[in-house]
C-alpha cells in the first residue's frame, strides 16, 4: 500500500488562461530538484530528528556508518542504505502521525530552509503559465506539504510503503528517486499528462540525467553566503 502526494489537480495541458486540453496545446514543464536546489540543504534528516529525536537519528546513522559512507562515495546503493535508516526510525509509525508531523515541519521549512532565488524562478514559471513539478529523492510525504505552500506543484519523490493498518513498514515503495530513476519517474508523469519537459533545475550528480534530458538545463550552484 502506498500514497501519491500531490497538492493540485492542475494538468500540464491547462494553458496560461486556464484553458482545457481541448482548447490549448500542452505547455512545456519546468522540473525542479528539491534538496539543495529549492532548499539550502537537506530536509530529510531534520524531519527525522523532529519525528524520532536527535539521539535516535544519531544511533541509526552510526549503525550504518560504513555502508553509508561507501554509498555516498559511489561504492554502494544509496536506496538500500536509505531504506535501512528509515526502517530503524519509522517502521511501525502511523502514517497519519507522520503526515501531521510533515505539515508542522513544512511551516518551518518554508520560513527558514528555502532558497528564495530559486523559489522566485519556480513562481515565475507558474505566473507565466508553465506547469511545475518537483522530482526528488526525499520522501513525497515530507516534500509535498512544502511544495503545496509554493503553489500548484505536484511532487514525484521516493515513496514509503504503508501496510493495511496505516503504518509504515520501514521499506521503500519502489526505487529511490535519484539519477536514472528521477528521469524515469518524470518521463512517466509527462507521458501520463501529455506534456514534455523544457526546463530542469538541479544541483548535484543525482540530477545529472534529469538535466541532460532538458532543453534548458539550469545548474543551481552554491551561493557564497551559504558556504
């Protein structure tokens, strides 16, 4: 069992003046990475600290220290290590409790964690009538409430498996949305919505495939005041 998080039913075929798919041709999409692109830094760990506490998060990371380091160095599967950490911290928790925690986290994230220069680019696309989608390795559960506060922005992120009793199993539902998987998820979404990608915004090696597929790739670098 799993859930897709999307704050808007807006369809890429809707035009600048709100026309329907029968009235206007689909507009090209702007795709944004999340952590490090729309935000100044990672959001998953701060969310886990909010939910499970700093000490528990520290223990979970310490237990996977060696394989995590290897994965970050490109010598292991990041998705496997993410699943192991999330399993230690979230397995058995009620989805409804985590959804409430994500809403609370989103308020602080919008106030303190966003890169306003990149958020301004996202909102400029929306004003121009360009559909926007966020594609991220972070869980949809965490990112969707933040994206909803920026506008009608669907989120394609890593999914967390939920059992029939509404509790997280600690496993991922599908693949970690990074690299090739990030482009694959977006490609499927574009096909479902009859649209194409024109712009892509990213900041790391995990966005390489996404940026390479865009007609207008935009690399979001680190600002001097963030070093």
